[in-house]
C-alpha cells in the first residue's frame, strides 16, 4: 500500500528513521545521563533520583550482575511495581549486556513458574511483598540468585525505617516467606560499588527484552525484542513527539506499570532520552492518592489506558488540578472511548492522543499526530519506517475503507517468539506481522480498529486469552467443559465471563471463581459464571465462542 499517511506528518517527522543510529539502548542511556546529569530522572513517593545518581547506581548493579556468575545475554527477571529500584535495575541489566524479563508482580505461582522456566531466568529482582509467590516455585526453576528489595529501599534511612514498619507491622503487606541465600538490593549496589564493571560490546541483534505476551493466540510467549527493535521504536515515536516535548523539563506521569511494554517505551525510554523527569505512581488504583500526587507536580504528559483516564475524571479533586503545564494525554493498550476523550478535553483543555501497538512491535505501530485536537476514533497513522496493509481472509490485499486483518512491517517488529517456531510462523509471514486485529484505513491514511480476529479478551489494556482461563477452569473436578469470552464492562472495557458444563451438580459460581482466583492473576479471573447443559460446537468438536458472545445477554 502506498504510504498515503505521509502527507499527515508534521514538524520534524520524516518518512524514514535510521534503526541503526546507535548499536543499543545503552548508548542512548549513556548520552542522557551525561547530558542531563544534574536533572531529576525519577520521582516516587516524594523521593527523587537524578540522572547522575541513576548512572552511578545502575553501573553498580551492572557490576554486581557481571560478578555474580552471569554471562552476557543471560536473562534477569524484574518483578516489582513502579519504584525507584525499577529503572536502576532495568538499566543495570542492560548495561551488563543481559536481557530484561519483565514479570507482573501479581502473577500466581503457576504463571510465575512458567515464565521463569520459559525464559531460563538465572537471577530475579523481586519486591519482598511478592517473595512468598516465588518461594512456592523457585525449586522448579533455573533461578540461582534472588535479589530482594523492600518498597522504600532507595529512600533516606529514617523514611525507609518508618515506611517498612508501617508496611510490615501495621498494614501487614509482606506475607511470610523463606528464600535461601537471597541478597538485598542495597547490599547488591554496595557490593557492585567495589567491583569492576566491564562495558560489553553490544549490537542491535542482542536481545534487550523478553517481553511476555499471549500474542494473538495461546499460552504466554516471550517476544524477543532486540536492541535494534527498541532503538527503532524509540526513534519512530520521537518523530511524533519531538516537537511537543521540551528536553530536560517536561514531567511525565507514569501510572501504568513499567513492566508493561507501553509504559516501558512511551514513558521510561522516551522521556529518559529527552532528559525529562518521570513521576512513578506505585499504586494508581488509589485514585485519591494519585490525584494528591499530581497536585504536587507541574506535569506535562500523562499516559494511560481508557479506564485510568475515566477513573481520574471521576475522582474528586482531579478537575481542580492546575493544567497550565499539561500538554497531552497519551492513550494506548485499549480503545479510548469518545465520552472519556471529550470529557478529558473539557476538564484539562487538551485532547487524549490515541495510539496503537502490540508487544511484538516494541510496541508502537501508529499514533495520532499531536496537531489533531478532535477525537476521531482512529488509532492514528503509521510511524516512520512502518508499512501496513489490510488483508482479506484469503490473503488478498484490500483497498481503502475495506475491513480486513492488519499486517505490519518495520524495524520495530520482534525477531521471534522464544523457542516457539510454530507460533512465530503463525504471526510472522514473509516479514509481515499479522496482528490478529481487523482494521480499515481511510483516504488520509488513518487506521481504525474494527474488530478482533481472535478471541482475545482485553481487560483494562491487558490481554487475556480464553485458552488459559479454560485450562485453569478445567482443573476443577466439578467442571466438565468451559469456554471463556469477553463481555462489555463500563470500567475495564471488558471482563471475563465463563460458561461451564458441570459434572458435579452441586458446583456453584462462587466455587468456580474461588478456584480461578487461586491460579490466575486478578484481571484474568472470571467475573461471571454461567452454567449450561452443553456448549455450542463445530462438527469437529471445537467450541464456538462466537455464539456464546452473541447470546451472552
């Protein structure tokens, strides 16, 4: 397809970027911490660290890793919410020449065990609130080194002592655990300070992240994102936002977890490149506390998903904030709803800029130009050096305004799924990535998502895959068959509904949900269970989820 969207490019945007402008993310990091040394890099719970401090601590952690028996390319897992320790550990791993494996701290033991084994993780950095989960599975994984951290580890001593007392003794937020020979984060930094750091030779082909996703189908898989993929996407996104961001000044609010690819690229990496401060929100679900934090800082950019924006708009005090410095909100992860976008502009004076991406694309594919000030329901125009096409079920390339599966090609597209050639072949076709989303493109080159080709359920921007839910449900002795579908929900976009055929007459909805809660992360747990005498199937026995969705009411 001809790149008709290029006419919509503005400012410094060019049709192509150079994905090999630097060999790795490490060069981008080194330039930023040198150029903006005295500027604030990250803020969390009132504590700040400068770019210079980030440089020093991340090098200490890199030295610790290099001297702990790990080799270049080894996988290091990070399992924590948005804390100051996250960027220190993240850039420490990258500077050591190793691969970052982001882990959702809310994972169940089953989910954690799968990911640690699949990625062959040797070292994990984990906030101790979730160490009890790791304790259950660590003997069944390749993990040899555990680095524990407490939430206030990088706070001043007196504040750290007080917060730890409240967290552990009063709020009792740290369940009991026992992990042999674990190290502590601050001790690791101290140890690294006295050790030699050797800057590794790195290339764009080295794996920067093993970012786990269900992809468009199936069990959680590790998308192999190279340094070249990440550098390319950072360059592509910079083309869109370069004229809107003031280097060394604009404060970005990071409420989405940094272990999510959207926040990782759009907040952590992008604003680090421009020497801008990042306000890390550890618990965005505490909307009152979130608004109280926003009141303290002249923020310029706020990224999130539709549910986050909607939650803020409905939290007392948000509309009273000072939006003088606010430039734009960036929405991704799930569709931004028109009523939310319109109310957002009414309250803040600025529109939500919507984009689209997926883990396999590092993640950004398209975004609306900043100049567009009105909601149009579009996911925007493709980024520089990005090709798209709309393909019919029989493989034909379709024209304007025709709906079909969206295919993407560009330097941001992952190398492959780790150890899964069949799954890779399903999604990568002659250099094109089949997104599994049904889309159309208009005469100006704006993309619109029409539907999802697969049965993926989208809960607050997180992918939930029916196969996993059904497999877990089937583990219950009272369940004969199960089928999971997504149903509309005004807060989270969708929630999971489970249809069950019993083989135990006394089985209740509460019993099924309790069972699922024990094995699944919260957002994956079915919110509704409906019992059926039988489930609709094809003539070969495949359950027809589509019919269940159509008849869900």
